[in-house]
C-alpha cells in the first residue's frame, strides 16, 4: 500500500506460492486495501498473486509490481478455483472460504481473513467451513471475541493481527474542512455526517463538509443538504489521492454503522487529524481514547457529533493537541509489527497443513453457577436504584426517569461523567444475581457479564446505554424476573451550555437543563429527577384494584362428605364429570403459585380475597393483604353448600371491603410476567374484555354446562340489547367492577337467582363473571374489548412436558393450566412435571406463605 515502506530486497528465499482471493470490490475499498497490505507483506519471500473472484475489477495501484493480479468470472470461476496451484490460500469473505473449502486443493494451507461485522447468514457460513481453515485472522480484539464465541471447537485458530497505520503527509489543521471517507452506502452512514454538520453549519461560517467516495447514496446526501439549505457547504467527490485529501482537512468524521478494520481510522490519524467517530462495535474504541486522541460518540447520536464538531472547529489549539495525540497513537500500529505478525501466521498455517492435524476440540467451560434472585421485580429495581443513589452521590448532573409502559426506570448520566459512573458501578459490590448487559439496540453484540468485570472493559466503549438486569437461571431459561425488571442507564450529551440531550426517544423529554432537576420518588426510592414529570400519568390507573380467588381443598374429608350428600339429593345428571367430576376440584397446590404470580408480577394489587367453603390452605398464614371469605358471607343459606363455581360467582360483588375494580381468578390462572394495571383496565376505569377465537355456536344436548351457560347468556343479551354475541371469553383473569356485576344481576335477577341456588353446574346456569357481565359491559359501553397474550394448557395432553418448557421462555402475559378427566400421562407424572414447573417459574415465596420446615 502506498505510504508504507516495507524496506526489503526482492530476493525470495523460497518458492512457496500464496493466492489471496477477493470478491469483486473496487481497488480503493477497505477490503481490497487490506488484501493489498497482506499481499505486499509477503512478496519478499513468496510467489504471490491476488485473484478477484466474480467479475473483473481494476488492478489496485498500490499492489507491488511483482504480484500477479487476475480475475475469475462467469462460468470459468469454479474451474479456475479448482485449478489454483498455490500452497497457501487466503480468503477474505465467508462465501470465498466456502468456495475454497469445496473447490481448491485439499493440501493447500487455508487462511481466512475476517474484516467485517458478520451478518447472520455470513456467520452461519463461516461456522460451517471454519474447520477447513488453518488460521482465522481478524484485525480487532472485539472481532476475535466474536469469532471465538461463534466457532467453538476451532476457536483456538482465531488470531488477532491489527492492521498497520500507513504514513501520510501531516495536515496543518488550518483549512476549514471536515472530511468523511468511504463508499456512500448504508454502512458508512454519510447521511448522519451530513445531518450532524447541518446542525452546526450556521455556527461555523466558512467550514465545509467533504465526502469522498462513490456509491448509490450520493444523490440523497446532496438532497439532504439542499433541503436544509446548506447544500453549498458540502462537497461530493469520487475516490482521489487520499494523502492529498487528508493533508487538506482539519477534522475527520467516521459515522459508520460498523468497521471491521482499523485502516480508515488510522489513515486519518496518521495525518494528524482529530477524528470524531461513532463507537460502532469494533474498531473505534480499540484505537481512540475519548477526549485524548479523538472523540467517540454513541452510535447514531448526531447531536453528539455536532457538539464535537463545534468544539474542534472553534478551538485551533484543541485541534492541534488532539491531532498530535492521534499521530502518537498510530505508532502503536507500526508496519514492521504487522509484517512480522502476518509472516508468522502464514508460516504457522503452512506448517500446520503439512502436519495435517485433526480438528482441534475445545472442552466447554463450566456452566455459570449464578442463582436467580429471590425478590420480586419491583424489589429488584428498588434495591438496584438504592445502590445507584448511594454510589452516584459524587457524580455531577445525573437523574432518574421513571419507568413507563412496563419499561424499567432509566438512570440518565451526562456523557462527560461516563467513566465515573461506570467506575462507581464497578465498585458498588452488586451481588452475583445482577448482570450488566449491552443491548442490541446500541449496535453492539449483545454482551452480558458480572458487573465488576464488565465495568473494567466498558469505559472505552461509547455505547448509548446499559442495563442492570437479573441473570438467566442455570438451566438456560429466562430469569423469573423477565424483561423490564432491572434498570437502564443512558448517557446523554451535555452541550457547552450544560444542557443534556437525549440520545433517542423516550416518553418524557428531549433535553434537560440543570435547573429542571429536583427530587422525586421512583420505586419507593428518593432520587434526583424531574419533579414536573414525576406522575402519576394520564394513561395510568389511579384507583385501588383487588383480586378475588375461588378455591376448594379437594383433600378435605368434610367437604367430600358434603359433596356426596348433595349429589345424592341432586337432580339426575348433576353428577356427571362436566359438572361435578374430580377434575373440576383437583388441587395440585396451584393456588399457592397463582398467588405467587400476583406477588411477583402485580405488586399493585391491594387486597386478595380468597373465597372458600370454610377452608384454609395449610401454607397460608395471617397476612393483611389476604382475606378469607366464606361462602356463607356472600350466598344465602338455602344455597349452601354449593359446588358450583357459577353460583359462587353470582355473589362476588357482595364481598365486604371489595374494591370497585378487581380481577377475578380461578386458582389455575397465572400471571406470566410483570404487568401493569393498564393491562386489565383503562385509565378511566373501564374493565377490558378478552374474547376467545372459539365460537359459542349452537348448543346441543351433550354440551358441557359452560356451553349451555354461554348460549343462555347470548339469548338474554340479545333480548336486552338486540345484539348477538358470538365468542367465548379467554380463560384468563377477568377484569370486573362491582357496579358492572350489580347492573347485570339487577337486569337478569331470575336467571342469576336460579344459578345461585344450583349446587352443581347445570344447563340453566348463567356464567356471570366469565361471559354475561363482560359482554353486558361491552354492549352497555362500560367495558372495552382488548388483547393479552395468553395460553390454555391442557394438563391431560401427552405434549405437556414440551408445552411447559415453552412457557419458561416467559413470553406470555398470562396462562392457565387446566385439568381433564382422562390423562395421556400417569397422574403422578403430571404431578411431578407441574410441581417442578411451578417451582422454577415462581421461585419467590410470598409473604403470606408459612416458612418451610427443614
């Protein structure tokens, strides 16, 4: 490559031949430039050729004269690859690695050079053919980590070799030119550079933005500038002599989505340019030290780029200091070190191929022994925030935005306090139940690790934000606390006026002045915040909400005796399985875990009313949040004892102390993840109704009682409103109001009273809470239809193990595990599966549970 003096004679010491295979890219592309570097470094000792595969491209001007250059294209491509006689092959894309593996001579050493950020397809191809490569070379440490994670058994073949810094004429940093170089396509994101320059163009008279590189996006770049009325301040040029361009510029700009190689950045720095770069997931933070030899900004943060442009353009002394430091940094990337490293890799690959070793294997490491937290999501967030408040006491300008719409609270940190905040988290001594994660939305590979360890590597990375989260459990299922359970930290640009600018959208604010910040309470913790935006909010439920459960203990001998006496006196047909069979009352301790789901995922529930036949779960202790309600408190004496859930449900609105708004649960209903009240009620207090896909249909004589009840409900509602209902409702917690139930009871008194006195389910029942009242509300305008992800699990089915495993992905908001009267699996097997599932899904013991005995 021009600008690098390899300083050697042309006397070759051996006849080993090397062929470097490249796809059809231009001679000035990063991939061709890095190929030329490696080819030139080998010419002293090897016969070298560069082979373009796919279509003809011009010979690169920087390629040493002794190196052959040719292309294979069209029908001759595969035959040409098969005919290659080189001792060593070097591929530069995953696709070429695949072709070389399949077509080229098997005894040739194969080196794969990976200088891109792999997409999903490329990663799959590389993983499939990596075992054929004797060495896999990447120029970045982050690329090395990714490749080792991807390649498993052949991870030991991954080698790190940073690219060299080319020499370039020193810029005087006097001309008012901002330079961005690279093909005008999606990767280099020159539109970001144009918009960032446009933000400050009026404040920088005389300065110009010069964009070097061809590509399909050039017309759009000019259009952006013209629309914003600074089109005469940008210059678009094709590839030219880069040394001249660099020496004529004063600021370098790199707004790439990804960078697989250091070349573009090092070339600018070798001219002494101070560079502003997006901290994409590879190169920039491995080369630049923010504020010393350049500036890093979070990916996509155009406002931060504009602020740094303003800073450097206005301050010639600062440009000179940063430019001098940039030039000093490039000395770490000396050409001599690169050449020695590349020669060593080639030599080792050749020796390895001669020995023809078996594919290396790597024993998997031990599974990380981190146990899930033993607190609820709300407590987890509160505990984390308490630590942050304590540790951030010495950090200037930070504050907290509350969580909204099920998202966690966000700790906002000025970007100039980034290093201090990360250091504070690292020394906080957070327990090993907490992890620190980089999220996909930042453009980085998802990364998760112990907090202290992650904090040691993060200060150089300009990620937009971080998350403090619970670890997944040791079985690989997601943590029982689920998404949104931790805290997010975001780094906001602080401009020259001290104003903080949000790096992306949020529900609250785009910019914050220091005088906006006061004190608020978030998750019960007092913290700096925006008191004017502290809530409660217009779309939130601000009324108390209770929960009602109906439950019986089928192991109670007195209850069984009463049931037998009632059956003997009941009309013929009342004793069938659908109305009184054991499956309707089978108890697998579901109630304990259903209540745990409330404790874990709905801490906003005020009081839980447990409606029973004078029974009490053995594990339930007195607790102010749980109230036992006997059937005799809500039903008339002549309706007791009852074994009909339809009958019990006709009287729920009579529970003493019950809030106007409540959720009705069967004991086999479960919340599956953290939910807000707004999942069940509108902010104005209307209950939501969740219709099922199954139609009510036309009733038949063999239908179970719930079908008959639905048909009767339909007839009553049609008579009252002149409209026909067609769908059942989902088997899901039912949002209700006492007023709605009372109005339905008042409208259909005869049918409700008859249902209340039916001791077992019958064809003359109405199903008040699970169909009649919700549909009544929709027709009367006092309830609204909505959606909620849910699933009904039939415990009698043979696929029960797989279904339970799927549920542990914790994607569903609610689920129900119902029984049937005939089972595909033995009863004890079903009991074992469900017991294990419940303990794994709901490990947090509720405060109303008796302490377990040892």
